[in-house]
């Protein structure tokens, strides 16, 4: 069964550093998403991406964040100048409106900012 | 800003049906009801979705009331592996964000 793959599974970074979280969505999917979940809290939408551009973003997704689909297969989330409060699980998801409408989620990257 | 209301937790005996309720009284005519679950801290997993008719797949059944203001997810024979947080979400069908609430913690007990 096809799946969304995220790397790394766990990333530890120093406060103020930049991190890039990587995702390989399911190959024929057209919509891509990033969500985050701070420990013990709800899953929160960050951004959706379609046709090589951001289609929607939340208030959380400020200038510190950016997304990119650099090579037609990877989908990345860049967090600049990380803060302690950026520590969370980050989930990538993808969906294909042609064959189905559900979103498939990856297993997440646990980001720890120290 | 979740548009659904779910009980915070439920228990279910292994092998019995688990019935998880959800209220979505402000659902609009073109919004679907989606159910996802999250086992421990894994990525959310799609279960089922529907517009107004009852739906069934290999995982579960979804019963939507005629006025569409509430629904019930039914896991027909719950197992220990079904212990998870279950999220009821309303939204458009294609390419739209999912707004997660707190969900219902379902504990399946032997």
C-alpha cells in the first residue's frame, strides 16, 4: 500500500537554527499538507499546497515557515530561526481528488528545539 | 474552531461494537463528515466519510442522521488495536484542510 514517508523521524536542533523537514507524498497525489501537534494538544493545520503554490495557510504559518516542492517528489517544510515553542510532531499529508478524497498522513517528524 | 462536539472518552469491551457519537449541528449542505483516528502519536488515519447517506467500509460504518446534525461511527467488533483518539471532522470534499478537535479517546478493554 502506498504511503507518505517523512524524514527524519526525530530532529533535535538548537534554538535559532534552521531546520528542514522532508516528506515524500504518495506519487499521484496533487494536494499536500503540513500539520503539527504540540505534545498533549490538538493536531493543527499549518499549510496546504497545490499546483506548486500555497492554497491555504493558518495563522501559525508565518514568515518563519516556508514550503517547497523542489523536485516533483519531495515536499519540504522549512522552519527558520527555531524557537522552543516550535517543538512538536510535524505531520505531512497528501490527497488525490481524482481517486479518493481522504488525506494520507505520514508518521511524523518529532522536532525538539533545545 | 472545530465545528464538531464529541465526548472526551469512551470505553468498550473487546469484541463488542464501539459506537462513537458526534454532533455537528452547524454543518452546511455541501460539507462532508469525516472520521480519522490517531493511535498513540502516529499520524492520523482515515476511517470513513459521508455526506448524507450511511456508509460502510472494511473498517467501520458511518450513520448520519436525516437532518445531518449528528453522526455515529460504529466499529462493529472492537479490538485492543482500536484503542485510539477518534476525530469527527466536517469539511469540503476536495483538497481542504482538516480542522481537528480534541476527539474521543476510545479505550478497548479485554
